C-alpha cells in the first residue's frame, strides 16, 4: 500500500505527464504538489514507486514517466470522474447532440464513431446494434471420421457452415437424432438463450447431443464475432500525430492491422458490453489490443432499456482519462437516445 505522500506524488506525476508529455523531475513535482519535501525525500519516494513498477525513468532523461501499472492505479484510485447530466455537459460535448440525427438511425452509428474521434482526437469505434443470432434450423452432416459439418440457418435465411472435430466419431443416425432433438427443443432461441439453458440442462442431455449442442453454440458465437461489418472505426490517422508512437512505424502497422481486421476489436467490445458503465483497458490489459502504449475506454449503449452495442475511444496511455470517460459516457447516452427515437 502507498502512503498518502506517495499517492500524492504519483497522482501529480501522472497528471503532469498527461498534460505535458515530458518526463517529470523532482523539482517539477515539488512545485506542482506544494508539499514541503526536500529534493532527497522526493527522490527516495520516486525510487520506491519505480521499484513497485509504477513509474520508470527513460534513458534520455532524469525525470520519470508512468507505466501501464501506474496508470491503472491512477485510474482506479485517484481519478474522480462523476457522470454528467446531458443538459450540463461541456460545450463541445453538448453540441454533439445535434450531430446524431434520430430521423436517420442507419447513420447514427457512423456519426457516433466520427463524433468520438473528433472529441477525443484519437480513434472512435462503435458496434452497430447486433441482431440476435437465432437458431431457426440446425443440421449435422458427417464428413469423415470425427469431422462433422454444422449447418445453421437463421430466420432471415442466413446460413452459417462450419466444420468441427468431435471427441469421437458419430454415425449418420446419431447425427440425425441430434439434429431432430435440437430443432425440436432449441429452434427459435437466440445464441445467448441457448447458452443459458445449456448451463442448466447439460447434465440431463445425452453425451453426444450435449457435445454437438456446445459445438452449435460455438458456431453461432463465432459467426457473430466474425461479422465485422458491425464495427465502425473512425479517426485511425489521428494516431499518426500522437507523440507516443508516431515515430514507431512497426507498432503503427500492427495497430492498423487490428483496425483493418476488426475481429479482435469485436471481441473486446463484446466483453465490454457485458459490463455496466465505462470500462478502461490500459497498456495491453485487454489482450486484444496488446500494446503497452495503448488504452481503450468503452461503454455499452442501450436502446429502449436493452444493451445493444458498445462504443469507445482508442488512444495512447497518455490520455486525459477524466475527459475520455466523459466523452464515452455522454456519447453512449446520446446514441441510445437517438436510436430509441427511431
């Protein structure tokens, strides 16, 4: 545990580095905190924080900068960002209300991504409201030993095909029995509803049917994750001007690959949609956008009281987190309001 003095110095260091982008030295900390501490005392506290992995000293400077772990502690314990009433939002965020047109719901998502990007000066990302993936008809066909083709048909006629490897070989009659059983008991349910029922019914199902049902749910889940048309990204080029990795072309190429593929972003945003309020992933914590220099601030949005998508800002770890939280929170409510009025 850090004592109050160490917390104050760490908080000040993070805030100064976010504001100035330069390593923070002992003299700057002494002036900024207003605490009557000797330079030697401040240096000792800085050494302790560095030993804890909360700050680091760049080779080219005597000052320190926060690590991903330091940012995490700052965000979790030192940042106070309260929800803002939409009628009392900062001027630039309040004006955003006029940019989301409820009479054009198909454009709201693209407008929201652009809005997040322009307000943050980083990357805005939004998932479009996802249609529930529903089992209308399921079929299993034997392709060879332990290889089965799963055919899933949605009510709108969309067909998903996947080849799965089963734990043991199944003959055609077993696959037909499983097909008939699953269509009789699960047709018309969404993927989430089927997953929920499986958790309670798995012990009552025969082994081969349970295994095939799990496989069918996995096929449905993968199909949703791979539908990258649902992800809108705006402002990728803003990262070219970010000091933290504007000169690191290798990292930028990897980052742009993530934006182009979108599948990994879908997984991150899908996880975020299951949580309430604003979530912050710092320095590779998401394991989806695995960059030490990158942070993601996300929030789900609701339509008529139901969470239907997620939006967020992607930028450097050196970002003004209190402002990003406000931007993401307000935009999520504006998007929900606009779509609920359609």
